[in-house]
């Protein structure tokens, strides 16, 4: 099985035109002409409208709040985390200048998510690309879409006890690289106060924050 076939299995999509996938995974350091830069440009636009449409249809939030939430969902940290947690980073083709750094920069990994989105769109249609984004980005939003429980918890605790520490820790992980599960624990002032499991660290952390916030508000 080739690397491209392995990758197709990971994302559960088979390309009719394999060259699209090859280009989507190739950084400019590996090829000055056949690289993902143009696809990343298209993918960035696709990702933006897919997430914007989702927030518009599923929330009643004002424009400012939707903009902030969209920015968080498609940020370099968020997209690169998806790539790393699903084991896609080892399929990214880079040149020696990048290989010499031992780790691939987050911005490259985020670009790759966008270029893969574009490649799927070009190989199929908008709905298929939207399903891909939904699976790896939108479906990992914990609780009510548009609610950032980690921020809400921070704000709530700051009002009742300004001198506090919060720490999210990975307690365990399991499953194959393309379908991992993460068990996250939330510690408040060193004490474990909530624990949750999710298909990404981000979603499990949001669940932990939501559980602890709800516990606190019930006690108030």
C-alpha cells in the first residue's frame, strides 16, 4: 500500500485524481512548482465559508461572537492539532530545509488541512468537502455551538477567586492514529475536579470545563 493509499484510508476518502492529493501534501520546500500553496488559498476560503454557514444556521449569536468563534475553529493551533492528532503530519512532503528542524511547523500543518479540503473539493464537490470539515472541525465542538466553556470557566472563577490555577492534563489516550480517543482531566488548584473523553484533546477539555462550571453554578 502506497503512502497516498494509506492517507486515503485515514481520511476515509479515495481520490479519483491522486495527483491532487500528492500536491495537497507537498510543501514548497519539496517542490517549487508542484506544491500546495494555490490549494491552500482555495482551502482557506472554503473552510471559512463552511464554518461561517454552520455558525449562521446553528446559532443565534451576533456577528462579533460568530467571528471570534470562527477564528478559533480555523486557527493555526486548531487545524494543526487536527493534523497531528490524526497522524497526518507524517505524510506531509517537505524538503531538507524543513526536515532539518526535526518538527514541522504548526503553520505548515494548518496549511495542509486547508489544502486537503481544497483537494477533496476539486476531486468531488462542495458537499463532500463540507462533510470532511464537519467530521474533523465542526463535529468536535463540545456542547452548544458557539459556547467556549474554557473561557466561561476562567471568567467565572476570576470573579469568585482571582488567585486560582487551572490545568488540563492528558490522563490517557487510546485507539489507532486515525481514530484516537483522549481522556482529559481538569485540575483546579491541584485537585482533579472533572474528567472527560473525546476524539480530540480540545473537545475533551471543553467538556471538562463545562462539567466543572455546571457543578460550581449549582453550588452557588
